[in-house]
C-alpha cells in the first residue's frame, strides 16, 4: 500500500457510519482526493476538529483503490475566522464548491491549490466587499482550468469594447458587442462599468480585490456575471450561487441596524 505526504485543504466532509468521516480535499501535489478518516467522530480521536472544511493541513495518507485513508493530520492554518463569520463562511463555501467541481478525482491543475490557499488567507482578514473577492476567485479559477473569459473585445467581430453596453455570452467564452447581439440567442447584459471591473478583478492580485469597494448595483452585476460564466465552464450548477445572491439581496434590503443573517437558510449549502 502506497503511503504519501502532502499539503491539503479540506473542501467537504460527510459522516460515514457512526464513527468515520469521508473528506474531499485538494492537495498541493495530487489534486482532488477523497479519503476516509476512521474513528474521527469518537471523543478519543487523534484528529479532533482538524478535518473541518477550510482547514489547511499537512497530511499522511494511505492510497486506496477507491478511497485513501487519513493516518496523520497536522494543522498549517485552521482558517477558523472564516468559519466563525457568517458572511465569510458563505463566500468561502462558494470557493470550496467551485474548486471541488472544477476537478476530477486525482486531477491536478497548476496553481489551483495556491489560489485557494491565498484567497482563504485574505478572506480571513479584512475584506471590504467579499462578493468582489469571490468574483475575482471565480474568474481566475476559470482561467486556471483553461477558460479565461475574453473581456477586451467582441468574441464575434473583434471590436474593442468601449463605453457601451455589451452582453456576456458564457457559452462563447466572453462578451459580445451590441451590433452582434442578434447572433447570440442568450446573454447577460453588462454595463461598461461592470465590464471594466471584471477586467480589473481578473488582471489584479487577489489582495487588490479585497481592497475594492464599489456600489451595490455594480457588485451584484459582477458577481452574477462571474457565477454565470463559471457555471458555463463547469457545465453544472453551483449550489452556492443561490445562497450568495440571496444573501446579497437581503443585505441590500436590510435597513440601518438590521441584520440580513437571520433569514438565510444555510442548509442550502449542504
């Protein structure tokens, strides 16, 4: 039986029987792996609370035919601040879901582990608008898996996008100018300010996205477009989209002193 060591970030965990737990993780060297942690639910377990989503670990695993087995786990960074903050948790869960659905098991894509590690570290600190950090993460992850959105010019005629309303064509991989819109059966309208912001988020470092603060209407437009593009790339729905967008809608409706958290159904994240 092959034994290997790696760094990993836990993406998802669910119970197996009365004592065990199955975890999905992205590893630095072997991509997406699924493993069983035996006896983890017992009070005497040596793993304790180490195998929780968001946790960055050094792990030792036995490679199995269907599932690996976790034998050792040492915390590098727990990212507890993300789990303890309701809003950060919602946006962080969307990042974990995107990573898990971007990979086949054992598939490795360069820099995917790195971008998640860096972004969770930033999310744990002071972030002016988490939705913009998530938007940057969605767009950059799509680029890393081989589908960088084309946002500079029209994907049909090549016309450079200026100060005009355009349309996002997720299936085509970018934006379409108003003159070519009739050739695209569907498309999300994009204001020029939203397009410029998406370009900036795609081109700058994640720390820059964390420092940005924009009008709510612009934030909402960009996060919707980013989710739409990511789902088109994955060819599957992201459950976190409705949770995040619903939270932003309630956040916009909440008056001074009101909290949008109370009515959010976190079970949608399961």
